[in-house]
C-alpha cells in the first residue's frame, strides 16, 4: 500500500455560480491507492485520510470506501484498482459540486426539500438511538427452552386441513353448529348455506393451516380439535365461520425451529421497543387528543377530513420545556405514505399505535439524542 499525490484534473463547471471560486476550486490533498489493489476496493485506515476538499468540505478515504459499498455488484468490480478509485472519487466530487449548486439556488430552503432532509436526519438519529446504549436494535438471545415452550404452547407442533361454512351472522352460525352436532353432514350444509366460493365442494379449503399462516384466527379456533370435530363460530374478515378439521399433520420441531427463533426475536424486540417508547412518552409528556384521533378514524373509513380538522393538534409534547404539537394533517399524510388507509385504522387504538410508531417515535428519538 502506498500513498501518492495526484493533481486535480481540469474541471469544466457545468453550472453557473454567483461566486465562481466558491465551488469551482478544489484541491486534492492526497490519494490512497494500492499498487496491487484487491477487489475489496479503496483502502481505508483507522484515521480516514482527506483526499479532496470541495469548498472547504473534506472527502475522506472513509467516504470513498462507504460509497463503494453502496454500488451494485456489477459496478463494484469496476471500482477496483487505482483507476477505478480515481473514478469513484471524481463521482463524489461531482456530487458535492451539485450540492453546492443546489445551495446557491436555494433548494434546501424549499419546504419539500427541507422536509426530506429533515426526514433523512431523523432516520439517521433514530438508527443511532435504537442501536445505542439502550440496545433496542440488538438481536435478542433466544434459548432452546424458549423455542420448545413456544412450540408446545402455541400449536407449532401441527397443521390442520380445514373445511368451513361461512355465514352472515352469529345466530346463523350457531344454528348450523347445532345441526352438525345433531349429526347433519358438513359438506351438505356447506353446499346449502355457505356463501364462500368453495361451498360447491363442501367447504373444503384445500390446504393445511398452521402457525405462521395468513389465517391465524382459523388456527386458533381449531387448536384443541381432533380430526372430524367442529369449531365454535369464529368471526373472520369473510363473515362468521364454522370449521371442521378434515386432517391433522404433525410438524417436527426441527422443521419450524428457525421460524420460532425469528418470531421470538421479533416479540422481544417489540417488547423492548414499546417499553422504550412509553418511557420517552412519559419523559416528554406526550398526550394524544381524542377529537383529532376520531377525525382520522372517520377519514380512514371513507368520510371526508374537514379542512379545519387538518390543523387540529393530534399529539402534544414538551421539548426542553416548550409545549409543542403535531397536527392531524401531518400525521395522516405520514400514515398514508406508510400504507395506512382504506379501513386499516379501525379504531382510536389503531390510530394512536400507528402515530406512535411511525410519527412520534422518530421525534422522541431525536429529542432523546
């Protein structure tokens, strides 16, 4: 490894500047390269070396190495060697010049750009908080005993093949269940009364269901049932269903161990995360306004959001002794951008949980930092 000094190549500015020397002049201080470069790309040291300054802003060997890591695989190979590293450095310089030009034109002061820059800052700070002293983002240790306990307690030891009769009311489902227990044929009743598409084949759902499936309510309702038995009526997104277990398949622990470990880690993270958020809410005096929460629920159900509701404070909190708030309009825009909407926020608890996780959490992390 050796350090070599290179002269800055002639650079024709593609932009006009009010101050031509502001971003047009740049200096290569030193350039680190390997005479026998490996495919790992530009070398880096414990103390990053300044390679270039652009209007007083340094670009270091660490910046260059990080930039290379973000490249897709098919471009990463082109960045190896001294020539490749020079090209990468030129790309970083070009980006810095464009940032300077944007500042000259006043882009960072535009509301949309300012909001995007703030979101990037908040995201970076949030990552540091989550992976900092609190250790929230660190992987939780999972023991074999915990895996075995979850396997036994939550029905991961089996899968069930189901048939169902989908009705429109709890009373209708109870009447059908009574006839089944009196000896009526399940397939015949499904054909006569179920409004599901599979009614013509006796309600057979044609698949196994088990833990981790997309129908956990069906798995829970048949957890203790043996082959041939019927469930009590269970409310689902389709209606009120009566289920019959057509077959049971045993699932060895080895087949689901990885899924169990992943689920346990997720639960432990959720518990630590929620506990930390609650402690920050208490620290900063966070409150959620009931009227504003209901306005979001109504809008999510398809009702109009009154213009005056957009300015209602939904969240209030204290920041260094100053009372602050976040309005309904901003919260709803953030939630819609995250995919919430069209009935996904069923009640006030859903709104508060979503606002806490996707809007307020980042604000709390920044204040905590």
